[in-house]
C-alpha cells in the first residue's frame, strides 16, 4: 500500500506539471461521440443545463461545458490523491472495463469493472453487515 501511494503521488506531481494537456480536444470529443446523450424518454431534468440540443429524440451535450467539467473532475482527483485520499474507479460497461483496469493498475488505485453493488460507497455499513451475515 505504501508503494502504491508513492506511485500515485509521483503520478499526481506529473499531472500537476502537465496541467492536463492530455485532455481531449473538442474535436476529439466530437469524433468520439461524447456529445451523444440519452433518448428524451430517459432524460434527467437536472441535466437540461448541459444539453446543447435535441436531435432525432436524442440529447446532444454541450462539449464546451463537458470539457470544462472534465477538467474540474481531474483537478478534484489530483487534490484528493495529493491529500492522501483514496479513489475508486468504476466502469461496468464492457467497453470501459479494460481501460478502467489498466489505468487503476497504473495509478495503484482500487477499481470495479463488473457489477457495482448499490450502496457500496454510500451505505457501506449495511453492506458489511450483510456480508457478515452470509459468512
């Protein structure tokens, strides 16, 4: 665990120096289809401020706001790790699983690439009790 923290802190220092120059450009985000959201039927009204338009029943996200939020999220993670906090990478879709595993191993952090148990991070005491009862 100590080794992992050293690796993470070194990684954080590198990231701080680069100031997230590896964030995708707006063009790269567009080409990757980052702007495609849910169908209107599955929309969440709290996301309306981030929706640029709706086309053929699908929400189109504002990539300028998306990239700014991605930068904010990266800054937050750097801050958490620099203060000795822990992070958990979660990506349960098949397309994300390999990337999540690779990056988590590289950073030395925990990850979940299969089923994410509801309440695992917000109701851990109940989960632990349930597991203890099963044993």
